[in-house]
């Protein structure tokens, strides 16, 4: 193992060397270098992103020294962008750091061509109005954004990404492979037919893979049942009994039969194409026949060509279409010889499927006038291996989220109901509404509630409390929810007390959440958050909302 | 909030157990949350594979003690904070040591150390004659754990909430490769690697395994124990596992997989550690300052598919051997031997013991350590329970997994 391999070993086991390559090629833009921003970036510099740019226009003050790990006393009065860039880069010599002294909104809106150079934007310390401006500027460039924010004991992470494609969504726990037990392909059937269980001695018998046992029994069943699979509960039970009857010793001693019994359902439930693939991917506009837009970026371009080829592969099969086989065979009781032989059969079928998809890829690339070299046979194999788990996700725009006419009402109502039933006044949804009220306060008064330069709650805060509560209720009214929001002056009091303070510890939590989502977005692996996660540090509770 | 910080800074001393992925985050968060007096304990040295997340360490620190380097870094970066490093196993420190702390935060990667710490903090709780807990003797334990994109944080208030031991059955016992599969019907590359490992450790004996063992001795010298951190040893296992895999036409033996199987490596990333350590320090801050509510009692985070988190109260187990005085009640057949009772102790999924010793009032039944005592009591193992116990007798079980003084009482009902 080389040095870089050793250094990154514990993460390579999650996202592989191809995931690491995506990270190493990524250029991250950080807007605002407060603790939430630097903590997020820290968790991306450590695993080895290629490059980052910090944009910030403030100077290091006492507050920064007390809550930001990438600022020290010696830098007091110097630029925050420069300081944090230097101390963050020191974490990992593989990473290149740059900084720009500028107001973030101005940086993003001034010259939008610069945005094309970034893989991902991380926006922190941003009130709603600023986020809207940044979102608007990013839209034409297809650059995803992760928003991270801490406000006293409350934190919010938000993803803005239009169409995000994932090949390796890596569901956990790992679902059962498609073994085609209910609908064996000819090569598997021939292999199974060639095995004479009756002629076996008891040692060989108990080392016969459960796949063979089930395929044989189902063949027998179908012969006796009009070529039909068991469908009713009674029939399924009967089939399972059939498995039990194969025992030569007392039940339980033959592990292969125990496995066959446990997995008998595989013999009567052919694996379906999941709706995430058949609907969300295959019905996506990019999966049609029109030319793919050129600004998609290399990963997405490959993804959609592959997805179209996969769709064609499925459609060409007629009434009972299957996704390509993965070629993976889970471990099961078997002799080495029998297992390896069977593995070869599955592998050969998977290769044949992948070749069929590859041929369709070539056709699509040609028809679209694209470079034939952008997709290799290996790419197709990887894609087919994950055919069940490819995902396309869409995050809503912030401008829609805050528009009562466009927000996802169904999710909102659900969130309100859960909030009321679950954790009452501490519900993460109420905290979300309060934060929005704070932003509204900010846009009205040019400061956040409670920002009065004093440490203690002052008389003037009473006014802020009343104003803030009214704004929160106003938001509730605008959303015209079926059930009322249980907002009280206690909520307003708590948020006035926070006075928009960022506590290091909360920043660390949000930095963790935001960086994890960033890694998922950059590597196109795992499924990203949809769309908002609110963390309530008072009760250590959190919830995701697809608003 | 400033006042709270001042209080925390001047009044409390906190102990961080483990200076790894969670530990580095914990120390940073504590230092920047106003804690002024921090201790950290870790017996490990820095390895190059730590650098992707343990951000207080650099390439030049590889080989040095984690606790020392971490303490130096924090003290340098955050003036006014004192971090004291301890570089020994936690089991070597006694009650007087632990008594100094207002809260203990554990960022460990193993269950054994957590059980020990949990048990000791429970033993240290004092009660008056009426059984009321003396609040001054209670040291909260905040425990974090991570694996890949998943993690959990929990608050344990000894004798008030459920404890670590209450949840032992939620940790499945470690999966081991079945010996007969590895020896006779290998199918996966893992089986081939395990074979070489078993052969070196002499857990397997047949001509081929013996040949591997001899090869190891020849190369590294007689009496050399397998060192999982020695690349030469690892390369040896890898090469031989590859040979065995070729023999059986099994694909997929790589150096990376060899490391993973032999060292039982758990994937670890910076982001998850940040989330969980942050949640832990949040709780430490609240528990000491009474400034807010506490986590009740268990927070889990899973970022594998979307973001999912769940907070719930982990209930106390009425027969928890650590936080509840109630005896366990077991029925055994009088005809069964003491060995059968041992087997039951060893396989019990809620106890998960290592090397239990058994006594009844005034009599040692089977004591595993010291060796002389084991030899003396060994003969009892084959005796029938009916000959050495009366139905209703209370036996006392001790185990090295617990601190001295912690034992499990079981009422044995003989049928």
C-alpha cells in the first residue's frame, strides 16, 4: 500500500479509490469563514479534497478567537479569509488552499463565470435573503450547494442541488442479491438440472447450495401446479414444507436446508425493478431520446447515457423485464467446487448482460454525436453491478421552500403533526420556523433579535421577543397549516437569548453533517439529504424535512 | 452564556477517554466551550491511517503517544487551557484518580473499555443508610461511538438512567469465521486469509497449516508472535492467502482486504466523528451547567441514506448486573456439571463475559486467576451442580471485564 493509500485507508473502505479520485479533483468554495464554515471545511481537507477557496470579508476579532479553531490570538485584526485558509491548509499537505477577501454575495454575483470552476459551494452564516441571491447565481452553472448554519443551540443543514445522480447508493443493510431463483436463466437451469441430489451421499447433500435446492424444488412445484409460482399464503407455506421434507437428518442439522427454508420466498418472488429506477430514472426527461444538455458535467453525462442504455436493455426484453445481473454471489453453505462453479455461471451471465448494455451505449453515444471514449466497458460493468441502486434525487429550491404557494405542503403538514406529537415545544420544525422568523427580523431591522451588545437579557429584549413571536406567527399564518403551530413566547425568548451567536460546539456538529453531505455529493455515492435537517441541541433531537 | 462558560471553566475538570477520531474532536470542542481543565487518557501511538480524521496529528507525529501530542496541540492552539495526558490503560487508574472529574466523556472504539469505565463509575456512587444516592458521588458518563456514516451519543447518569451494561444485548457478539468452513470449504477470499491467520496462531493443525506455521517461524524467528502492525507480517499473510485462494480458484484476495480481515478494520471518517463528538460535548456542557435539558438518553445518527436521526430513552434493565442490585435467576438441572454453568455464562448474550470465575459464600468453585487457584478448582468443573450447590444458593461471578469489586449474583434454582 502506498503512503496516500495508507493515510486514507479508513475512508477508502467506504468510497473506494474512484471516490477518492473525485474528492482529489474537487474544488470547494466556502462562503464565510466562521466556525461552522471552517469546521465543515476541516472535515473535507482531512479526507483530501483537491482544492478550496475561502471567501470572507471580515477581520479576526475576539469572538473568532473564542469560537473558531482555525483562528488564534496572533491573527487578531488580520483577514479572516487569509487566517483560516492558512490554518486549514496546514491540516493536509495534499490540499491546496486559496482565499479571496470579498463579501460572499458580491463574489458570487459579480462574475458568475468563475462559478464553473467549483465542484461544490458551502454557504455558512447566511440569512435567507443572501442565500436566495447565491442560489440564483448558481442555478445556470449546475453547481450544488450545502448550507450550514448554527444559531445558539439550533443548527440547520440544507442541500440545494437540481438533479443529483448516484450509481452507488450503497443501501445498508445490503439487500439480497437478485439470484434468479424464481426465474432461472438457461445457464443456471442447466447447471441445476445437472445435479442429482438423490444420488448424493449425506455429506455432499448438506453442502449443496440452497440456490440449487430451491431451483430444483420450484421446478418440481411448477410442473405440478400448471407452471405457476405459489401465490397464496397456503401455497407458500406448502412450498416451505416441501423444503423441510428434504431433510435427511433431523431438522436443523443440514445448514443448507435451513438457508433454503429461510430464503424460500426468493423462489416465489421474482425481484422487481424498484420504482426508484423504473420511475424516477427511466421516466426522467434526460432518459428520453432528445439530445442531452451539454452543461451536465462528465459524471452526469455518463450517467444518463448509461441510464438510457439500461432502459433500452430493459425495454427490449418484453413482458417480464429484468435488470442486468450483478454477478455477485453471497456466501452460502457449499463445497468450494460447487460454489466456485456457480459463481462462474452468475459472473458469465452478468458479463453478457453488461455487454448487451455496452452495445446500446455505443449506439446512444453515436446517435448523440458524443465521444465514444467517455464510457468504457468497466464503467458499464460497474453501472450494471449497481443497476438496482442507481438513484436520481432532486432537492427543492430555497425560493420554493419559502414561498407558501410552492412549498411542499404535504411534507410540511406531516412535519407539523410529527412535531406536535413527538417532542412538543422542542420540535425541530418549530425551531425551523423560529429561525425563519429571525431572518425576517433581520431583513426588517438590519440586525438579529437580541443583538444589542449586552450579555444579559435586557428590557429592550422584551420588545424583540414580542416582535419575533409575531413574525413567527405570521409565517405560520402564511403557510395556512391545518394544525396550529404551538409557538409561545418561550420560543421567542430563547432565540432572542441566542442573539445569532455561533457556539463552537454546535458549529462542530453542523460542520460534521454538512461535510458528510458534501462528500456524498462530490463522490456521487450514497443518498444525500432531502432537503433540510434541523438539529435541536437543547434536547439532542433532529429531523429531516423534504420542504 | 458567558457566565456559564466562566462557571464551567473554573469549577469543572473533565476526563476524555481516547485520543482518537472522537477524542481529537472532543478535546477541541471542550477547549472552545470554556473548559479549562481537561485530562485525556489513551495508551495508543499515532499511526499513518489516523491522519484522515485525527486532526491534531501530523505525519511527523507518527509513532508518538496520541494523548501527549493531542494535549500539546490543544494547549498551543487554545491558550489558557490545560490538558494533562495519561498514557496508560484506563484499568490502571483507580477510584482516587477518577474521583477528580466532574464528567467523563468516552470516545472509544471498543466495548471492553467502556464496560469497565461504566462499571467503575457505578461502583463509585455512594448511598446513605436508606439507599438514597449521594449526588456528589455521581459522575456522569457521556459515551460516543462511530462507524462509517453512523454514530451514537448517550448520556449515562449512574443509578439514574440506564447504563452501558443495560444495552449489552444490542451489541451482537463478534462474528468469527467458522473453523470448518475455513479449513474445508473456503468460498470467499476472507476464508483464505482467516486460514493463514489460524495457521500462524496454531488454531488449526493439519499438514498445510503446519507448513504455514513453520514458514512463519522460519521467516520471523521462533517465539515471534503475529504483529498486526508489522507490514512484513501482513505481507506474509497476504501472499499465502493468495496462494490458497489460487488453489481453490477463489478471486479477490488483496492486501487491503487482508488488513481488513486480520485487523477487523472499521471504516472511519472525519465527518461522523465531528457530529458525535459535538453531541457529546453539548451534553457535557449542559449536564455541568444545568443550562438546558439533557439528552434523554440515546441519540443515533445515520447518514448512509439521506439523514436520519433518532433520539430515545434507553430503558434501564431490571436485572442489569451493574446498575441494579437485583440478582439474576437461573434454572439449571441438578445433573448438569459446573462446566455447563460455565458454558452458559460464556454464551450469555447479555453478559458477554471473558473469563468468569465462580464462587459461593465461603467457597471458591472455579477461579481462573491466578493459575495456582485455577488448578486447585479445576476439578470442580466436572462435578454435578447438585453435588456442590443447594437449590436457591447465590453464586457470585467475577470477570476481568469488570473492575475489582464488581460482581454478578445469580440465584441458582436446581431442578
